[in-house]
């Protein structure tokens, strides 16, 4: 009787200990503030995964580049310093041109076009990430990109000499072509760079402008809708492969949900951000024909430059996109 009671007690203790012992805790570094739609979507994704696995896998989202700076997140996931990560993929265009396709100006300037471009681009991105030990989970767009400045811009000639924030190959090249002084600044450092005058112009979404309280430093936003960039969320492939099948399936299902939810969030919030900029006193304007025409010419040149770098594989992706 005593043995039975003892055995029962030991079994109960083991069962009680199992959930805690079985729980896996992962980190997911991200570069944007907690109230940015990308981060809100990641938080919802983490909750979905935890719920679907019954708490077996707990993912902690580290917002605002608090764990790793934006350019270091992908490397952290590759090396296993973090199990998951989210990053604006175009900042890694120097590794492979395919990472920068969505920031080629005027190639895709609406959400439907951006969706088609992602469908065409995704297989090549997945293959490149896989070769680096990373598994792609989902991609989510930003709002269309416009130009922020501290003065009226009637043409690209008016942009000569501006202190221009760049954050990837494309924005640096634009700075060069318009005769601006390019300074590399990631999103988390942008508010300070604006406040101290390190930059006085940049190209980004209404969301980045809102996050950075751009109205405290700049006065104009030109809605040129130059491109629609994407953030990608991914996982260290070895870490993913080490999970059991039900947990893997839960991550993949939550990823599909997160991609659809993220696109919807940005489509719905794009006009809200521009309204907020107006409410804070900024002039939100459509570009003049001269300004739009100047940027279209820049777009043509950058498309040609990208295609030259990417070669036949890149041209095949663009061709597939244009046939959709």
C-alpha cells in the first residue's frame, strides 16, 4: 500500500513537472516600436503560437531594436543567437539582389502589385535564406513610400544638398542621383538623427514618420508612392527542425495567419498615418508632375541597375511578375 502511494506520488510529481520542463522559450528580435503594426502583428503571432501549442513554445518579441540592432538581426538568427527575427529585408541587398527587389522604385506601387511581386519574389528569397540556414515564415508590407523634407520640393533639383537618410542600397543610390548627402540611419536611430539635424530628409512610409514624430523636425511629406517594402519574419532552420511536427505545424499555420493579418493592417492603416501627419501640422502633398517625372527616371535607372546586378535569375523574377 505504501509502495503504491509512493509510486502514485512520484507519478503526480513528474506530471506536474513536465509542462515546465517541456516548455521551449524563443526570442524574436524586431526593429520597430511596440505600437507599430509590424510589432503588433508579431505579438499576435507569438500569442497564436503559444495558444496552438498549449504553452509548449513561448516566443518573446523584443521590439524597437532592444535585443539586436536592425542590421544584426538576420545574422543573430543565422548563428542561433536568436531563434527567430524580423527585419526589413532590403537592408541586406548587398548579400543578394533578390533581397532588394521590392524597393526598386515604381516597380510595384500599390498593394495588389506588391502582392504579385511578393508571389514572384518569394521562391527565390526562400531559397537564398535556406542556403544561409534560415527558414522564411512570412512577409508583410509597409505603406507606400513618400519623401519627407523641411522645405517645398517642386522637382528633384530642389533636393540637391539635402542631408538624406539612407538605410539600404536603393535609398543610398537615390541620394547619390539627386545630389544629396547620404547618411546611413536605421529606424530606431531616426528620431535622434532628425532632432540633431544629422538628416533633414528621407524616403519612407507614413508609419515610420509617425513612429519618429517627424513633425517635430520636418514640415513636408510628398506621397510619391515610390515602392512598398517588406519585413520578413524567419526562423533558424536548425531550431525549427528540432521541434516536433505538431509544433512546426502550429508555427506555419500562425505564420500564414500573420501574413494575411499584417497585409490587411497596413492597407487599413496607411491613410490613418497620413491623417495623423496632417493633424500634427505637416503638409501632406501629392508630388508635382516635375517631381514625379524625376523620380520615374530614377526608377528606370535603378530598375536597370538592379537587373544588371541580379542577372538572368533576377530578370526571370521580374518577367514572372509582369506576366501576372
